[in-house]
C-alpha cells in the first residue's frame, strides 16, 4: 500500500510537470492555443492538489522534494530525447522525456502555494535535496526560485543539525553551496536567535509558545 501510494504520487508529479510545460511554455503561440478558462481550471486543480499536502509514505517526500530530486522515478521508462522534454504515449505505455529537478514544475508548485520549507523523514527541505544533485543548471535555477521568490529558509537544519550550506555530498556540491551562500545576505534576527537558542541548548520548550518552539527546532 505504501509503495503504491508513493508510485501514484510520482505519477501525479508527472501530470503536474506536463501541466507546467503547458502553462509556462515559452512559445507564445503554443501558449495561446489554450483558453484562459482552461488554464484557470487547470491551476485550480493543481492548487487543490497542493493544498492536500501529499507526501510519500516511506520517506515523507512532498511533491517539491520529488521535483527537486534527480533520482525521482519516472512513470515507466526514463528516456532522454534531444534536449526537449515531452510525453509520448504509444501502445498504452507512457515514456517520459522529463527529468528532475525541473524548474517549470517547481515554479508551478511554488505559484500554487507549496510549502517550500516542508521536511522529509530526515528533516531535509527541498534545498537539502538540491545540494545533493549532480545536475547543476536546473539545481541552481530552482535555488534562485526558492530563495528569491518563495523565501525558503536556507538555514533550516536536518536530523544531523546541518543546514543546506553545511552539507557535503559530492564534487558538485561546492558550486551549489556557493550559490546558496550568495543568497544568505543579512539573515533575519529571528533566525539568528533561533539558531543560537537551539545550539546553546537553552530550555526553550518550557518557556515559549508551541509555534516558536517548532520554529526554533527547525533551525
């Protein structure tokens, strides 16, 4: 049951990716083929899906986690054809030419209100996932999207206490981390205080409201 649900969620992600390429097509003529009403209706469907906050059963991955992970499985077969992503349906088999991380899918999910700071079972946010990728271009583009447009927290810590900037994974990681470091700017006083309280081992849970306790815990 758990595996089936996760499989279905990945399938749902692919459908959202198809929608993203339809709604965010850079070709104006192609985009104008779809009526305004159809686009609005499609956006409403995706927003309703995002509002459900679906996650995989085993790893607690959200749709954004899956979208940012280069290891996300495809529907049936993963095939790269030239450099253009699209879907071919042949003899009841669906061959996906999409790959992840996908900028357009991430942009659509953010627009529809996805929680950009959601954590999986190891307390990884989407930014933690992005740091692990070996693919650079789309990874950095999504980092820009999440940090510039969606105000994602760059300093949320995973179960080992590491923020995305502190993570070390592969040879590509330094370039991605450098990109993240450029997004830090002046960190908010609230975030600085949260990190200081947590790592100073102060007994904050007994003095603060539950909402603040949760915020500090994420740092």
